[in-house]
């Protein structure tokens, strides 16, 4: 199965910082863009109302996603683990179930997700994830474990997926397409920093890069010290 030509894409989680950057990169490429965001966030996209189609609703609402992905050759999804209502896994499952069979599906998450169990994390990183998970669960703000479940479903889906794992993020002008590795622990990732606009750029570029199908690339900024030292950039 080959990826169809990308003409129309859906961005799930369009009103956030990453989503807005993805919209910009997608429009630059001439794509028709459908954006999904929660109703209370629609106003954040008011300046783009004449350039994209906005569908309001929770991203784990299956009917909202069904409508949004109709006719799309690609879907970019920001996996946000809001609350304790299985938001990430519900969003991922809705996209997996309703996107066209040959659509390119690109999801975003953090480094803490491991697609094949071969990542090498530092003790400090693991401790930070563990503490963050416990505190977030107690406060009932986010459910990090549900993002792990979402990733498990994506990897097991048999779809044309890519799971982009982002480092720490910063604002700033683009440094170009980030460098990536299959596994955390690779020295190229040591700097642990990426420009947010470049994270979005990688997501959009993945739509047309079939070598990334079935991959969970961990990314880092192209001009960071570790990328400069350990990659051909």
C-alpha cells in the first residue's frame, strides 16, 4: 500500500502551540487543513478562520473525529493526556478507527513513551516521570499512563502510523528539520531540546516520508550540541 498524495489533512489538537505551528507548516505546503479543538479554544483559531475549517469538540469524541478526518489523506494528532477520562487513548482510538485505511497517521508524544522497550533512560529521567505521574494523578490534571496506553494502541494497530517523541521544547526561530533516533540513550539526543516550530515541522514532514511508517522517532534540535557532535546535519 502506498501513501496517497496529500491534499487534505486533519490536525487534532489544532489550537495549542504545537497545533498552530503545524497549521502554519501545512498551509505553507498548500494543504487543505481541518482543525479539531475543544469548543472553549475555538477563539484561539479566529485569526485562521478564513484559511482552515475548524470543527469544535473534545478530541476523544468519536463523532467529532469521524467528521473531521473524512476525506483526509493525513492526520496529525497531539496526544494530550488531559484529566482522568482516557483522553489520549480515546483520541488515538477514534483516529485509528475513523481515518481512511491508507491515511498517514502521525502522533506526538514525549520521550517517556517507548515503542519497543529498547530505550535507555537515565535514573533521573525515570524518577521525574514517576513523580510527575503520581502528582498529576493525585491532582487529577493529566493521566500520563493513558498516553502510554494510547501509544500501545497505535503501535499495535497495523495502520500507517508514526509516533514522534519530542524532547524538551523551546520557542525561537526554526533551526531546520530535527535530528532523530530510534531509541532514547543515543548520544545524538543528549541535548534534549527542540524548537517547538521544528517539532511541528517534523510532524508535517512525516506525512510524506514513508521511511517513518511504523517508527517512533525521538527528536532533538538540529543545531543543538549533541546533534552537531553526533549526526550529519
